[in-house]
């Protein structure tokens, strides 16, 4: 008898669920029509006062057994779902998403291609400090076959009393060295007003971790026709990271590279925590090239090569590492910059893994 009652009640619940679904579908269809009418009247889709009035009315009519909070929560979700139906553009995939573009984006700069299966090495000092320093570094990179030199000229530092960079003079020195040794130059720009002038000196604009959420800078970079390297923020989620890239791409600049540079956690043995899972996730969800900065993510010279190999094994399109002629005298990040001997050993170890195929033809 009890089993029959249980089955009967379950059948009644099923019938009620079917009725609820029909009513919800009817409500949704009416909601879509309301959305069309509001669009025609040029009125906003969301009406907070109307939503509040509806929830208050339903809460007042509630006779249990659900409590008032449960009723409000259920109907708030129904209202939210209807609002999403009224905004079909929100269903569209991001321009940076694999759903929008199945093929990998390949950024070509002269003979260098970034993305498409050919890893690239980007190296150079944390900061441009002098003509001699950056020229010696460029010579060492060219000897090692590295195609891209990095060097900071505008340095957003934690302390206002730390070295802030040489500004445009630093960019000029970086370009001189890059041109002399046939390298591409990349440097971080922090002020939207500097972007246009900076394009005269660098081949790639870098937007640093602290500026990943600088939306005016992102939008301004989107107006350029210059490749952009976007670093992941110190505590940014993958969703936030891709939406930051979307700010740039949505303005017309599709030449964007992503770089994982470590995120802030409770761990103290490394400068940051290298989120190696970010590489396959970003490669799976986005068509943009993905690089890994092993200097800022680890802050430790002794594990940079293993982390670089791990990044390449995970599918990274390139590695960034900091190199300085005399790290102990560096004006910024002295502890994490490799000297030339350490850099040559780093390149040798990464190449020996077979993961860094320097000189391989880029995918088309």
C-alpha cells in the first residue's frame, strides 16, 4: 500500500512538473514579446522597480510550505532567465573564443611567427637601464637565436620610490639595440596617451598584469594596428582574462597574445604560482597565442627551465624570460634575471627537451 502511494505521489509530481514547464514556456514567450516591444519603444529591458514589485507581491501571496526567501529566490531566477532570453547578443561567443574562430591565430612579424605550433622565445632585461646594458643583451639574444627582445621603459612598481624606468628614452634605446641585431622589440605601455608614440619604437605592445583591468588602456590598444601581448592579472580568472582580451579584439585589433605570468596565492617558495593549467585551458577555449613568463611566475632561476619545459609540453606558443648582463646590479627584479651564462644554459636545456623547435616552419 505504501509503495503504491509513493508511486502515485511521484506521478502527481511529474504531472505538475509538466504543467510548470508549459507555464514557464508560455511566460518566456510573453517575456520575449515584451522585450521586442521595449526595444521598439527604446526602453531598457530591465526594470528593477517592476522586478521588486513582482517579488514583493508573490512573497505576500505565499502561503507555504516554501518560506519567503525560497519564493523570492525561485522567482528571481525565473526573471533572470527571461531577461537573458531578451538579450540574444549575450549568447554570442566572444570574438577571442574558439566558437568564433576554429583556427589558431598566427601573428607574423617579418620572419617570426607567434602561434600556430612554433614556440618562440622572448627574452631581455626587466628594465632598460642604459645603452650598453640593452645592447649587450641584444647581442647575446641574437647569438642564441632569440627573435624578440623585451625591456621595460615604463615600470609600474609597488613602491613609488623604486626605479620607474627611462620612459621614451628607454624605448629609443631598446629600438636601437633591436634594429642593430635584427630583433623584434616588445615593451609595456601603461598610459593610453603614450600608445601612438610608442608604436614608433616597438613591434609589440605589452599590457602588464597590473593593467589587465585598465579598460581605457585595453580599448585604446584595440584601436591600434600593432600586436598586443596581454598579461594575466595577479588574481584574474580565465573568464576575466579572456574578457580583457575581448576589449582589445572587439575594437578591431585581432593580433593579441595572452601570457600566463603566475597568480598570487599563499605560497612563499615562489614569487607567484605558475598556473600551468591555464595554458591548455586558454588554448582550448581561445584561438589566441598563449605564452608563459617563467621569470615573474617563479622568481627562481633554479626552476625556470623545468617550468619552461612544462609550459611547452602543455602547448604554450612561447616562453618569456628575463636576462641581464649583470643581475646583481639590475635596477629592478635583480634576483630573477639570468646572466648570459645562465641564459645560455637555460636555452640549451629547453632545446634539449625537444619541445622548443627553433626555426621550424610556422603553420599556415
